[in-house]
């Protein structure tokens, strides 16, 4: 067996009492970084968005919606229900309020800066001093940080900053600032209710063992090189069915490390390489469900932010997500597994060419006459 030089393991796996494999401490973040070349779906999704904008090409329900908005002046379809309170759609800037760009930029900068500071503070506080490179130290800090707390503090600081800016410049009084914040919270009430119901469905699926059932359907002897492809498809199916990418990752990843490492040891890929491919496949398939599932919190929040009908949002973006998913599979996971993982740069070239080809073949300019 020959191990691919690019994927030579730099960290030692340890076997837990239950037989599972894991990396000691917070070194799992280093593995997360190593999987970045195989995050085909995420990177190709970003490219897909840029390509549709630059080439002015849309297809499917999105093309219909774009034409309706541009030529008929209807941002939403007749009879659609926006995922936001009507009062928010009718809100306007206070009469006489000056338009100052920094009032919008400063809170965003505060959000980013405070979040980064908190990530650094919580991540470095418990690390022991040692002789290691700055990149290794940075990985350990991010892996050890309390990201949820950092984002919460950053968001709170940004909200306070926005309020202080308005009051300090005399644009809003303290009472008006509180009233504006209250109306914003009210506008999100419907979305919060949908999220709670979506989480309830997720918990029901978990209690019924939906994900375990879906995983069990794939537990057959298969060619090791097919494992990343199978895991990618299973992750797509599980995350779409449950609406949760995090729970999909939590269920699959603990099993993937041991399974992929064991199967890969008997192939030219090697255990470490197949493990990286498989972990990347699970992460990407899980995110696909976040993009397409009607009960995903990400989908709900996207509908709310764009003030669109929830099901219209799902219908318009589903063909794009499915296209990227298929391209990631055909031009990404299958070639790197069956030919060589080191071909991932070529895979990205082929995948981007395939997406552009589909846009030119089936896409149309929404600004042009029907």
C-alpha cells in the first residue's frame, strides 16, 4: 500500500475505549483545514452565484421570478405570503434623517472586530505555551474558541453601537431607538415560530430514528473508492429530510472516521486520504440540505431576510443547488476517489466549466424580452 504524499498524516490517531478513532485535543480543526480542497459543493456554490450574476443567466423557476420582478414590477408572486411582518415591509426612514453611510458600516465592523477578539480571547486563554509555528497556534486558537459566545457578544455589540450612533447624532431619541428595535423583533416573530416548528420536526425525526434508518439502507459492502460518493449522497438525503446540517454531521462523522480509515488502508489511496475525502463529503452533503430543505433554519432565515414566500424561495433555489450537487459528484468526488486525490485542482476546472456550460445551454437573460 502506498500513501499519497500530499495526504501524509501529521497527527496521530488515538483509539477510544469504544473502538472509535479520534484526534487528541483540539487537533480536529487541523483535519477540517485539510479537507478544504474537497469542499466541492461549497466552493462551487459560490462560483455558481458569481457566474449567474456575471453572465446574466438564470433558468427554471428563478428565471420566471426574475422576469416577473423586472418586467411586471412584482417582487413576489400573486397570492404569495412574505416571510416577514407586513409592518416591516411598510417601514420607512424617519423624515429629515440624514443619510450617512458610516451608520451602516460601523456596526458591521464592530460585529466583525468584536467577534474576532472574542474568538481569540476564548481560544487562547486555556492554551499552554509552547514552541510551535504561528499557523499551528492559530489553528489551535480557533479550534479551542467558544464561537457561539463570540458571535453573540459581537452581535450584541453591533446592536448597541447602531443604537448609540442614532441617539448620539440626534437622529432618534432613546425611546424611538427602543421602539425601532421592538418592531424589528416583531418582524422576526413569524420566522422564529417557523424555526421552532422546524426544530420540533427535527426532534421527531431524531426520536423516530429517521437518520439511522437512512444510514442503515447504505450499510452494504461497497468499493472503498465509492465511499465518499455514497456518504455525500446520504448526507444530502439526511440533511434534506431532517432540515439540520449540524445533526447530520453529528450522526455521520463519528462513524466516518473509523470506517473510512479502515477501508482506505487496503487501497492505494491510504486510510488518511480516504478519511479526508469522506469527511469532506459528509460536510458538503450536510450543507446541501440547509440550502434545499423547507424545514431548514437556514432556508427559513433566508426567506425572512429576502421577504419572500417560503416555498417560492425553496422552489427557485432548488434547481441551482441540485445542479451544483450533481457537478460536485460527477466532476469532484468520483474523479478524486477513483483516479487520484491530487487531481482536485483539475476537478475544479472541469466543474466550473460544466456549470458555465449549463448556464449557456439552459440559462436566459432575465432582462431580455420573453
